[in-house]
């Protein structure tokens, strides 16, 4: 399946999940579920387009500091609900302005505790999915999907990690197969291509030890192994993403059916 971004000014990584096929022969409806990066300082034309797309509710997955430093553009008629998926600064995941000050010190800790950035990223993803407090917030996200009408947009900073984890759960609950879930996650690489080229160049020219630069390179790319690793652990413990949603997040069979009726056709 060709995954395309919504062409919105200042939003590089915003896409509609509409058209994604499910294993029961249906597809996700267009104009119902959108994943995105931050909605910071949006131009008027983008605000207008989001309204035309029918967005009624925005779920902000960022922590308090991220929201204070880069607040969402306020849009009349669109409700914003804050449900952080990571509360504190997590290098490679959250993006506070103080991030750079802590990056080098954190990189040394990560190298010591995890060995490399890939192991660290997989650990952060697992925490977001298996930590009881985070599961409570993931449950709240599904409650929004069940209760609100119109188009729901969720976002983090770049639309890659936290937005990708929520997309994985939503797609899995609706019956999208594993291969397409991974394809959607990795698509952020394509939409951030030019930004990542600049970031890679910056990593080359900045001073610093090799392990530090290696960590920075790992943080900018959505590697399939990150999302695949957490999916495999979900399947090992619960059998499927849908069963995780029921057993870990407390969704009932009836609520899963409501989600499918509401968001697929």
C-alpha cells in the first residue's frame, strides 16, 4: 500500500489512516483518524485545511515541558486533550529545548546501561506500552476515540515515536495486519527525509566521540526493529494487539466492535 502524507504547510509528517485494509475485509474510513507531529505556529492556511478535514479533537501526547515550550496553535472549534505518553525527558523520544544540554551526559548513561541506542529505544517503547501508568493513559486515548465524534488527530513532536506507538495500537485494534503497521511506522522516514539529511550532516560536523554520534544517528530514524520489537512482546504476552487492548487496557469486546463500526467500512 502506498502511504501518503497530507500536504499541509509546516506539517511534514501528518497522515490520514484512511484506506488501510483490515484482516476482516474492511478498510479504515478516511477523515476519521490522523497522526501527526506537533501543531506549533501553524500558518492560517494549515489551520483552515485542518478544519476542512473535519478535525474536532486533538490528542497531545507530549509532556508538560514540551507543551509549554512549543504550544499548539489554538484552533476555534477543535478541542485539545493532553494525554502524555512519556512524562519526563527521554532522549530520542521527547524534544524539550533543554534536550541538547543533556544529550551528551545521557548518551554516556545509555551506552553504559543499554550498550547502544537501539537497545535503549526498544526499552523506551516497551515502557510506554507495558508501564501501568502509561497503560492508564493509553486507555484514556481509546476512551476519546470511543466518545468523540468527527476526526481525531493525535500527535507528539515529530510524529514518529509516540504517535507511532498509538497508531500501532489503534491499527491493531481495528484489525490492520502487522506488515502494514510496520510500513506505516517506517513511513515517517520518508516524510522526514530532507530534515534527516540535514541532521545527519550536522552530526558529521559537530565535535564529539564516535559513540555519541552513533547514538544521535540512531535517534533520528524510525527503525523497523523498534516497533517490531514491541509488537513481538505484545504478541508473546497477549497473543495479539487486540488482546493487549482488551487485557492490558481494559477494552471490552463490545468496545472493540464499536471502534470497528465507527472507524472502518
